[in-house]
C-alpha cells in the first residue's frame, strides 16, 4: 500500500481549492524535504499523516517517534514570506514564537515543532472554567513582542512581509476598494466619501509617535499556544504586515467580545496598552490611538483576504476569488462602524 493512501486529508470548506498537494512530484519533494529535516534532528516518522488543505496553506501533521508531532507547512506565493519570517522571529524574539526545525524560505516551507495546548482548546475545555480576563496576559505578552520588534520593521519588510504603514494606509485603502469586485455601487460611493476622514484618522494615528512594527493581523484564539504556565507562543504569520501595532488588537478583541461579551473590552484594551505606557503618550492618548487603530485594522484584514484569495481574473477558477472579494468587502465596510472603545 502506498504511503499516500494512509494519509488523512481534510479540505474543510474548500473541497475544490487547488493546492500543490495534488501534484505528486511536488508532494514527494516537499515530504522528502520534511523527512530530511526530521532526520537532521535525529527524528523519524512512525505513524499516519494528517493533511490539512486550504487555499492559504498545506499543513501536514507528522507523527514522530518519541516526541510530540511535528508540522510541515507550505505557503502559497502570496504568503511565502511566512517561512523566512518565522525563522527570523525565532532569532529576534525567541521567547514569543516557535523555533522551526527547518526552513526553506525560497519555497515558503517550514518544519515546526509542537507548540503546546492551543489557546482555543484551553478556552473551550469543559474542565477549565475560563475567567473572562483570559485574554489579558496573552495581549500583554503580544504587545511586548511587538515593542521588541520595533527596530526590525525594515528588515521584516525585506523578508517580503507586506507594508501597511500608517502613513500609507489611505493609498492602501484606495487599492483595496478599487480592486474589490464584490462592493455594490452604493457601497463604493460611501467608502469613497469616507476617504477624507480616513486620511485624517491615519494622520492622527501616525502623530502619536508610536512606530509601525509587526502586525499579526489575524490573532484569534487559534493562532497562539498556551505553551506553559503564564506563557504564550504566537504563530501563523501568513496574514502579517508591517503596520501600526495597535491594528493587531482588532481581531483578538472581537474574538473575546464574542465569547465573553462587550464588558471584557475595557480590561483587554488596558492590558494590551500597558506595555506601551511611559513612551510619552498619556493613557487617554493611547486609548484614542487604539480606537483609531481598531477601525483602521479592517484595511489590513481586507488586504489579507485579497492576497490569499486572488481573483478569478488572475487565473483562479475555484471560486476563491469570490470568497476573497466578499470577505474583503465585508471588512472594508467595517470602517463605517464606530469602534466600541
């Protein structure tokens, strides 16, 4: 029996998405690379693989003798920077991220160790009544990581990570709106009318003096590990950008609000802002900046959907372009919603 017949393949909600996994030569080359990466650490597979195929990645869970599972990840061209970024982050901020076992930055491949309990699983555990403050410490630590990465912003961009810098956001917004085919004429009209106010928000946010740094851009509860008592590890950087750091707060805050209710937001805001105090901004100024970034973070989310689900006009015929434009439009229209903080 061929090894491929033993693999469990999960295609989720995208059964028709075209990935390189369907190419036997690519599959053999990628898995051979992963096996050699394991061997370099004295490791060997000894069980069934679980393959997770999505338009934005190929992820293979590899069972390994004598230790936790290891993960092979391959990114598409639009997020191929993730492998090199993961490797660089392990050098720059090793306390906050996974240290890859192997990386091929040119091909967007990474071999990653097990990171511990997924934060979402901790929150979902029936045996662990969850305090609504559960997000506070992860957000403090994440903000600490962002601060530590402030000197590396240009080097992060040099790795291929997209730029969504605060002063450039109006032009980024223009491209996102003009390139989206799912926006109705009335929606386009209201977004174009919003543009002058958006430029003012960007100018005000840039004026706080807090520099752009790494923005995960999709930091929900499935994107970090509870890797030890009071310690959290952040991963999955395919949506990342160099942007105003506070834009990162949008996704985790929405996730926490959905789980615990809106009353958790002020405490989470203050926990995230705590590491940023003492740099010349008052607490009121930081809170105002976070409110602006909550709104503007929607642009990064729209751009991410546009990158990872390229349009049918770019050669896709599996419907992913429709999904990307629809989700991108939804995020762009979030700019019209007053932030809850």
